[in-house]
């Protein structure tokens, strides 16, 4: 009987390369699939071409075939267009969450299955259990690397026939495996940021697509203390890049963004990193909240994250009639930003996530 065929989403990085190596060692018939998510003529700041050469070198070392597929149209329509629309609306979007749902576990998964895959695999730090009632997404053994936050919007059906071989490993262990296996990318640095932005300054990138609209920066008493370059360039809790200095009667202390007044095009700042306007005990998500499997019971003790790598926070969640979810935290949360996601957990299981629409019950 032929070994099961698994197609690995190879990015040219260490994590996906070790994923392919481990699966081959476990007896699977392994192929690689490299995704191009940004159009060739727009890649001046993107490392996709170099990453493809790294992926090809890994496949040569492992003696496995490598496929290459262009999903740039899907990425632009399903992820990038939403990214720009959210910034234009004053939100701070998370394209990684959308990319997983709309590309990596949608057209990528479908393409791999058409190529004859029995399973697909990625280098995500997460665990998955396939039970009679469907796939269950679990936090990685290494909480510092856990990436379930970025996977919380993926449909349960999309997680069927998915493998996450790195879920039980730490990053140092993955590096060690890559070195011992002689993988040519064992010293390659982890990628950071978003491919289509690359090494560019964020304001420079965004201004090529959205027209800046400068305005006043005011303190929490309404005094004008500076000028902003456009509300879209700032996010709640931000400290750097405000350009505020020499304010009369102000302390020698850093300033933080505490609110956006879109109606008057004003940015509100204060010299308090935990200003009451930054702190909230509740979050209301947009509708519908995405449940991977079951919904929660009223009053059920849960945990949540409102950003990647945040420590898990105790909370409860109430499901509204319109599909939105009100998450109530045991302790106030700082800088819950519209456009980001709140992700719910019951023990080790990731239950799902929803886009933050607004905050409630400010401290």
C-alpha cells in the first residue's frame, strides 16, 4: 500500500523545511508547494524570489518534488483589499489571520488536494486532533511560539486533513533538527512583517495606496500638542513616531496614543501608558464570530488573547442574538484595537475568534 501523500506549504524558511523533513522521516510521501502571494512586478521589497530558491534547495536536499503556484490574485482580492479598506476605516487590521483563512487553507488546500494530496501540512506552531466530531485546534506545546491566534478564523472543514508537525516542538529544537538534517536554511532568520511591505517604512507604503489626511494631536483635555500625518498611521497604545515635544506644563515623559477622534480627524495622546481610555473590561466583536467547533455556554470560564503572544487572560463570553460575542475580562485589557482579533480558549483548545468591533465597560 502506498504511503500517504502530504503536500507541505514550503516558504523557504526553517519551520516549513523542518516540517517537510519530519514528515518524510515519519514515512509520508512528501511534496513541497511554494506559494507566490504578491505579484511578480510588485516584489521589489519582497523576498519571494530568494525564498523560492531556498525552498528549491531544501527540496533538492530532501529529494522531494517542489510545485510553485501563483495566488497573488486571490491574495490581492481576499486579503490586501480588505487590509486597505480597514485602514481607510480607521482600523488596525491583521492580514495574517485573513491570509490563513482566505489563502493558505483555501486555494492552497484545494490546489494541494487536486495534486493528489491525502494531507496538507504547514510549519505553524499549533496542534490538531482529528476526532469523530471534526478537527480540534490546540495550542502549541511552546506557548511562546503558539500560533493558534492566527489560525482562529480557519473553518473546521478547512482543518480536516491538516498536519502540524511542529506543535510539540520549541523553536530551538526545530533549529537543532534543521542543523542535524543538513538543511541549507538552518541558519536563516525568521521572517518578520508582511511580504508586500518588506523593508519599507510603513507610512511610505500605505501612502502609495491611501491619501494621508493630516490633523491635530490633542491631549486628553483637548489642547493641541502636535500634528499627525493621518489617523491611519497610528494605533492605540503607540508610543514611537508621535513627534510630540516641548509641550507647556507637560512632564518629561513619553506620550501614548489613547484614542482616535475620526469625526474631527484628531489623534488623542496622553502621558499615561494605562490611561483610562486605553483600558477596557469588555470587547464586542463584529458579527459573525467564527467558531471552529462548539459555541460556549453562558458563564463558562474561558481564556482569551487580544494579540499574538499575549498571556492568556481569564474571561467569559456571551453570544448575542446577531452572532456577535461580548467578551468580559477578569482584569482590564490595554489597547484593544478595532480590526484586530480576540481569540477564545477552553484549556488548550482554541475555540475560535472574532474581529474586535468596539470596547465596552471601560475601566
